[in-house]
């Protein structure tokens, strides 16, 4: 049995406002903002229901569509060949990276994504192949308990991986942007890698705190970044808020889904 709300069909059974809060958590926050706040960056990527449903199919394994852990690597000469479009997930240790990847793959319970209670559990680059469509990479965490060769490993990957379509930089939604997060930000900006920022653990933050962190990070992105997609993505791996939208964005940026925007 699938976890509650991991499938879009489960979400659609909820009443309208709860449904919106789970699929578009950032949009739900707009009603609590002052009228003077520009909310254009809150809805740059807003796919319609059919696009969300098509995206979900990529994350559901079947007889002709296998989703598999492929391999792990600590050096570039050990990584899988450049066969498919790729996305990678990076963030500081304990940001909830492996939990989010497990939530994305929750419709395919046979896909094993190890989630540890100990920060810094991921010591290697872990590659997951999603059928013949794209590869998703779980990168080691930086900062506290990062592997010793983190910088060499990740810098080499970012610079040499020519099929990398988007990097997802995860930031803890409770504590907001920390000094440690600038390790990832500076690397991505320096190499000119297109990326998007994802706020995790939003179920643990009060509405006021979440709004404060969202507005501060959006301002930071606007003033200090060149390669970052202007819209933040908010997720809860526990409640599946934002997970359906993130699946759709991954399918879209890997070139597998032309998205129809909602009106």
C-alpha cells in the first residue's frame, strides 16, 4: 500500500483548499502576504492537472518502465555513462535529501533509498535510473560530517557531467539559508550550473516562520544569483506537500514533459 497522499489520486479526494496546499504549497502562502508583495515569482511553474498526472507516471514503475538504483560512485571514472538527461540533489547534511528522494519514488516502493537518522549518511553519489527517461542522483551532504573528498567529488561532477539538466539545492525550511548553504550556492554560481532551490521540512515550520524564510530566500535569489530559477519549491517528505509539483518539474526539465500552465 502506498503512503497517504503520495499519489495524486489520493490528493484529489481532499477538499479544495487542502488539495491546493499539498500540490502548490507556495501558492497557499500568498493569501497571508501584504497586497504590496509581488507574488509573480510564486507561480512561474504552475502546471495543470493533466501535466501533474502525466509526470506522476514517470515515477511509477511498471512492466515496461523500471526504476532502479544503478550504482554509487566516489570518482568520476566510476559514474554511469552519459546516456540520459540527469538531475542531481545536493544540500547540507541533515537537510532531508534522501527523505525527499524516497518521497519522489514512493509510488515505486521496491526502489530502495536509504534514509539514516545520522546526518551525513550519504558518502557517495548514488544514481537512480528512471526507465529510459532520466537519471536522478543523490549527492553527499556538505558541511557537518561531509565526506573528506566532497569538494573534489562534487566539483568534478558539476563541471564534467554534460547531461546534467538541473541541480536541486535543498535548504532546511525551518532554519532558512545558513552559512553552510553558501558552499553549494557558490559552487553552482561559479560553474554556471542551472539550479533551483527547494525548501524542505515545511511541515515542521510555523506559517510565520516559513513565510519569513521564503521571502528572505527569494530576495537573496533575486539579488545574488544568476543561475537559480526564480521560484522556490516547498516540500514536506512526510505530508507529500510539494512532492507532486516537484515530480512534474523534474519530468519537465529533463525534456520528458511539455507542461500546460494553469490559467
